[in-house]
C-alpha cells in the first residue's frame, strides 16, 4: 500500500474530484473507490482535523463542544462507509449554514475530499507513519525546524516573548505560533506575511537579519502541509562520523541561536555568527564544561539557552560531538 503525506495528496485531486461528483449524484459508493490507495488517518486525516478544528477554544476537549482529540472522539461523528450520513462530513461541507466548521476558514475542496474518501473507505484507524521505515512523513518538523526558527528570530526580548508580547503575540511554543498561522495557507498566515514583507514592515525588523530564503521556504512548506505540531527527531538526527561546522553546526546555530546572538544583537555579549565566534564560545570552559554545552543542556550554574524552550537531544548531541572532535572549521 502506498502512503501519502499532505503534500503528495495533491496528486489525488483528479480522482477525488471524480469522487466528489459521484457522491453528489448518487447514493451508493462509486466503484472507483476500491481503486484508490487507502487514506491514512494518522498522517492525513487527523493532522488536518487537529490543525483546523481540534485547537484551543474549539474542539480540543471543552465541555460545551464535541472533541477531536483522538481517533475514538473523531469516530463519534462518523458513520463508516457513509460520508453523507456522517456529522463530521456534514459540518465541513455545509457552506451555506452558520454551523459550518471551521467557521471562518472552511476546508478546501481537496481537504474535504480527503475526509470524504477516508470515511467512504471505512474510516479506519490507518497508521501509515508506522510503515515508513524511518522516513519522515513531512520533511519539515515543527519541533526540529519551525520552533527554533520562529522563537530565535521573533520570540525574543523586545518582540514576541512572554514579557514583551508585541501586539499580544507570544511566539515561544506551538499554541502561540499558531495564533499567526492559517494551516494550509501561507499567504493567509500573518507570520509568513510578516517575514516576507518588503521594507520597514519586514519581520524581524532591521537592523536584525531577516530569515534566509531557505528558512522561508521551510516555513511555507510546513504551513502548506497543515502546520502540524510534529516532532520527528528520529528522522533528522545524524551524528555519525566527523561533524562538519559548515554543513551541520552553522545551519543549526543559525536556525536556533543567532537570532539573539549575532553581530547586531549579541545578547549576553555572545555572538554566534561565523566560525571564529562560535569556536570562542565552544572553547570557553566553566568547571571543565564548555559554556555552550552547559547552557543548552540547562545545567546548574549556567544560563539556560534558549530561554523559552529546550533544544532537542539530537542538536545537543551534534554540538557536543563537534566540540569533542576539536571544534574544527570544516
């Protein structure tokens, strides 16, 4: 059975549109439903519902609302094999009703069709992520890629940290960042709009460095794929062999640390831009421990960095191994 991530489901559009017509024009399942690959609950349906409906203030466990927090709660709204009798399908397609969900940002036709086909196939708890053999379902992961990027560039003192909270935005965790994100729509997301602005309105504001083209591309892809709260360390961790500064350490620090520690904004008098500055910090010891390691491992006696969240174990291991190998400029 082939598995599809959010991005690859676009290739099903033609088939899904045919299905949409078939469901609208007859009361029985079209024969072509058996020819389609299974829609995956864990990698296609549930992330879509979670980022569109199962959010804070909506269907995440509140007493006055039905829940969309796991497979069983979703199934309370589904009649397997019959989309048109399923409450879930009715509320996402009832575009002329005040009861339509989500109320302000309806699902796209492709997204509705994914749910439709999943229900028609029996609404099974298909767990495709277990069959990927270690290959990530989505290339961009929130914990490893997006959180460090946004938190180090925007969720800092004087901007969108917990204390400053400019314009009431706090960008230090998933829920806060999602206040500026519209899943599946980069151009409708305030964060994406801000980091791609021209002139004085760009974020981060001058003289701080803007996001790189690679970071912006990753942010766009993550949003297009549904902006899931994904954590996939097993898919991104590779500390085998000699650790490269240019290929591993420098990109890691740029995405995690240099938003606060650069030539323009050297918080704590620490600049992590360029090899020489990084090597200085790597060789700076306190009680025999590199200060950089003590900080990112949040050891007693060291200033915890980043202040708002923990760097994942893979990044820590990569930096630790690079320093142990002599902190080479390679």
